[in-house]
C-alpha cells in the first residue's frame, strides 16, 4: 500500500500515460490500462469480465465516463465488448495487434517476439560453446608451439571462450529492437481529436442500451431482469430494432409516471415485450 493510499483509503493502479495522446482521452487510457492488467487473468475466451461497479471501484470512473471511454476504445478496435444478457455480464477482450497499430509501430507483437527469440537462441549458443571441451593432442609432433613456448614447457589451453561480448551484443540487439519501435511510435503519433459522444439515451451503444432500458422500465413483482433480457433478445431476433424497443419502454415509463400507475398495475414483461408488441403502442396518447 502506498503512502497516499494510506491517507486516502483508496487504491493505486497502473496507468500508461503513453496512451493518452493516441486515444485523445485520459479516461479511455485509464480504462484500457486496467483492462490490460486483467487480460492474463481472464477465465473466459470472451475476455475479462468486469461489472460497471467493479470498474468504478478500481478506476474511479463513473457510469457515463466508462461508457464514453469504452466507445473510444471500441472505435480504435482496441477492445471487443461482448454482453451476456441472460447472466447480466459484460466481457472485454483486448486486441494487442490494434494496440501496436495505434502506436504507429511497424513491428507487430509477433515480430518483436521473434526478434527476442533469436537473441535468446544466440545467448544459448554462446553458453553451449563455453561448455565445449578442447580435444587432447596426443601426438606432440603434430603440435607446433607458438608465442615463445617450448616443447619442454607445459602449454595451457583456455577451453572457455570469452562469451561475454556475444551475450552483451545479443542483449543490446534486443534493447535496440525495443528502442527503435518506441522511437517510431513517438515519431509517427499524430493528435487525434476527442470523439464526440451522443448524450441522448436513445443513441447509446447497442451493448448498453438494453441495460439502460431495464433501468427505466417501471418495476413490479414478477418482472425480473433475466426475463427482461430474454424477451429483449427474442424481439431483436424477430427483427425489432433495439432503438424501437428502447423508445417504447421510455414512452411507457413516462406514461406510468404521468398516470401515477401503481406497481401492481404495471404490465407484465411477458405482455409488454411479448409477441403482441405492446411497446409499439403510442403511449403518448394513451
């Protein structure tokens, strides 16, 4: 725990400031840094599972800030968002190749890893050479002394080649590869304008619009979130647009408020979102 977190009672997380420029958003860089931290701990092929409350607890980003940051990341292809309506879960999958492209690097992650593998192989070869045994010369006649040695004086062979320069060069090659990639990224990054995000709830991204609709739908006993998402998916599969569903729910919610409809009189989800499509009714004139 850092000294600051001891005072505030909060938490300190990793935040890569190099992403702020390319993304044009501090919140987007903060959200991506946190999702990237969790990517290797994901247990689903769909990516990292994080709820809105968990993200807020970890990053301090509130609901609207999360949505805006997520849209920026999606627009750059850095993440793929998958929503499980029945389990009420959201998954975030990181696209590392898009990250390299965003930073303007000519090298891909695979090329960098290949360069590192070659350097490691060079080091391993040098180490194997160090363990090579110099053969013993049995016939002195075939041995020609050099550097002033006589046949009567013992001649010592240095069986261990100097591998330090080889290892140092291999490490330098790896470092140069990473430095060159970083310099290319800095040189080629261009300012990206802040992406404007629509403020109307009806224009919210399709991954979140169902959740917003459930939040504003009048509540009553018997109407559950699981039933809501199941019926929502059925209507979408039947060809109803998510925007039409959201507008219908929004109009019905306004109608219930205006008429002061008690919870026991709110329509059941099976009726409102059922095949008869009561959500398409003009609730403004009802």
